[in-house]
């Protein structure tokens, strides 16, 4: 990405409002893994939720924004016009996380009501209600090859749902592996680019790498002193980054159980973004 390329940044406000910030990237840092946020060009406000916004996600084509809230609804927004396109009802508690399937044909939402719901674009009809967790579901992620959905819960359980296509109209989501490595809530899930490994970040401050085919725990990375909020793999498969509420970003070697760099979180830039 060049220094002049445009990025869109997003933050969710507890007032129930999602703010979209169009911004410019003015520098590349840390071996090209991170960009420093520069000048704010404009800000627009999407208003509709009546409770705290807990999760937001862009559609793969960048045209839609999905937001999940404590008001138990999921809302779809046209980011060009700011228009609210659809309100999805069905969950009976907070929407904790949501994720678009590669290609954008399905939106997965997870909730404190213990369920995962799959909504089909562009009709937004409820396609599946996946039941299996016995605790609040905190996180969800599609594999890059679109074959597997993973969900993480309050009790530290990760469920893997295998996607099986039947004909042109029906998809079955079968319960696959159940991954148990901690009793701490699973706050985030991220897939390796080749869909073979799942990374989970939990409130105990650890990141765990799982081999999906066998369900085997490969490595556990410790060092953070607070909950993990996000994990991201580098495109070349050599590293992954973890961010925590302890204010530290750690860069880890994917192949070895070690941290290769530590980044201190900068002070707030005054626009409501970490």
C-alpha cells in the first residue's frame, strides 16, 4: 500500500453510533506491517442503534457495513450514502461479534443468547441458527477458503463448523472439532491465510494456535498481561501480531514460540480510536 493510498478507519461508540472515518495513511512502519494514521478527511455518523455497538465489519466488496449492538439487532448500512438498508432481528441478547463470509454471500452473527445466526445476502433472510455453545458466544471467524466457520465462547470453548454444500440452494453446517485449551473467554479468532491454522485470543492474555484438521493445539504464546483484543497474520506467513488491553502489540514468530518485537500503544489521537 502506498503512502498516498486511502484507507477507511472505523470506531464503535457506546452511544450506539458507528463513526466512519475516511483517512490518509502518511507513513509505513515496522517492516511494512503497520501504518500510522494521518490526516482525517471527513467524518460521517450512522445513527440507528439504541444500545452500545459491540461489533462492526465491512463487506468483502467494501460497499456495506454491518453493525451489531446491545439492542439485539444487526444493521446493514450503505457506506456511500449513509443509508440504513436493513435491520436484522432474531437474537435475544447482545450481538457480540459478526463476520462476512468470503465473497459476501453470508453474514455470521454471534450473541450472548448462545447462538450463531447466518444471514443470506442480499435478501437477508435467516439461513441457519447454529446451536451448540452452552455459554455466551463472543467471537466468530470464517476461514479464508470459505469452508469452515469458527466460534468462541465465554467458557473458553471454540466450535468449528464444517460447511457442506448441497446442490445450489442449501448449505449444511455440521459440528466439527471442539477445541479446548482454556476456561477463559475467547475474545477473538483469526485464521491463517491458508485456512489450516486458527489463532484464538483469550482473556487470560494468551494466544493459541490450532491445527484445524486434527484439532491439535500447536503452540501457546504468553506474555500479555490482559485480554487479547485482536490477532492478525502477516501475508508471508512468517509472523503474527497480537494486541491486548495491556497496551502492548507483540509480534510473534509463527514457526517458533517466541516474541520478536514489542510495540507500545501510542497515546489516544483524539478521534476515539485506539
